[in-house]
C-alpha cells in the first residue's frame, strides 16, 4: 500500500513555494498517495495550485478559515488541521511556508503522524524587521522545529544559521536544493542590438519591486538600448504601473501582469533580473538559468548561491545606483551575456537539476 503524504501549503497561488509541491506531486505520484491542504482558491481564478494539483490526481482539501495574516481564528484553524490529519491517518505530513509550517508541524506530531517534514523556503525573520519581531519569529521557528522529524533547507546559508543559533539540530535538518527541469530550447534573446530584461516576481516588499521599477525608469531615460518586462502581480502592482505611466515609458517598461506561461518571456529575454530583499532559493532564477539566461540579482542569501560572476552579476540591494550602473553597461555585450547564460545552464545541469531534487525527496519519504 502506498504511503499517504499530505502537503500543507498556505496560499493556493502558483509562486515558487507552491511549484515545489507541484514538482513533488508530478514526479512522486506513482509512488505515494498525494494530498494537499491549503487556503481557498482566489475568486475568479481558474489557474491556481488547487487546479494544477487536481490535474495531477492529488486529493485536495480546502481549509476555508486559513488566512495569510496571523489572527485569533488561527486557534480554530489549528484544531481543524489537527482533526483532518487525525481522521485521515497520514504516513507523512510535509509542510511549507512559515505560518502553515508552525501550525502544521505541531498539529501533525500531536496527531501521531509517523513522519513530519517541513521545508524552509526562507525564514520569516530578516534584516528589515525590528529586533523584537525577529526574536519573536525565531522563537516560533525553534518551537516548531522540535515537532518535525526533518527540517529541510533550500540553501546552505540558512541551515548553517539555524544550527549556529540552535533553531534546529544537526540530526533533524538537511539541505535539499530546489531543482528544475531543463527545457528543450535555450533563450533566443531579442532581435538586433536592443537588450530585453525580464523579471518574474510578486509585486511585494520582499521583491523590492518599487525600487527596481524606479531604477528601470532611470535606465530607460539614459539609454534607448534596453526594454523591460516585469511579470507578476501583487499589492504594489497598481502603484508600479502608475510610476511607469507617469514616466511615459509604457512602450519600454511592460507590466503584463501574472502569466501562467512565463516561458515565452524567458525565450525572448537577454538577461533575467531579480532584485529582492530576502529569498530562500528562488525558483524564478532557477527557471531563468534553465533557459540559459545570465542573471542580475541582489547579493543576498539564496540568490548568491545561484549567481556568481561566472553566470551573472550580484548587486547591493540597498544601492539602486549599482543596479542602474550594471544595466547601463550591458548593451553591446550580447556575446558576453551569451557566455554567462551558458554557464547558468551548466550550473542547473550540475547542481540544481530536477532529478537530484526528486531523488532526495523520494529517499526522505521512504527512509525518513
């Protein structure tokens, strides 16, 4: 009989965290009985984690009270998650994200689940919070980590940080890099000498999108040789669109919104950009690298384990002028960009490939 595996996700969107579950569902569904618990699907959206999981034959349970922000209703949500796990006799509960990671790890262990796994896609504490907030989140993570049989990190930096600060133990923590499949084609790039810069991200404070958009505006005013595509949506989407519109640059800085088919943008790009403030191991950079794209990224944890001087450029996230300088330097360097892109593809094949990712999780599910 197949082991029953429950993934607990927070939001049923299709961002990097959710794509990790989908990769596991797709590649391990023949070996395990897969289940998903998450918040309700957004109104009017037919494209979501719920939809894609059901296509893969995953059993989906929607927890209607589950919300993104902390609230008093979370006590009731905790009980409902506990009861659902208890009633369904799962062999493995695999949690994702900070909130569902906290509620899910504790509920699963109290329900007697034999194997509780949590993947840390980036800790919820970061340098842009107050010391009190960081301390609070560290305390929650330390408590929850004790209820997991294995805490999986997606980068080396955070596991070492967690060990140093005694948030996890050596024996119940490991690193499994996110992996990506390599498409059958390399990005063709733009026609002529113009450089196409593509970014795929949520329009949020974490992704530093407003500062990045303002930098793109300054770059376009100084050079006719670059165009930008920012793919995604979020709470800052409308304010970013106003900035571009007021600058009179809608023909060069494109904000098409969220796209299910981001591959079409990767294929026509010359370089990928992600200027976020904090990350785990961003799937968007992995996707761009799998298309043979060089990457310009902020020099932060996660990003700097994917991007080096061999396959792109790292910039200080607190210094937008440095990003501006790099962008203004790349027109006329298509051969260099092509070489850097080849190195990106090589890194994916050697260090961040889908087969290693799937094998690692399959082994973890089988052997603990």
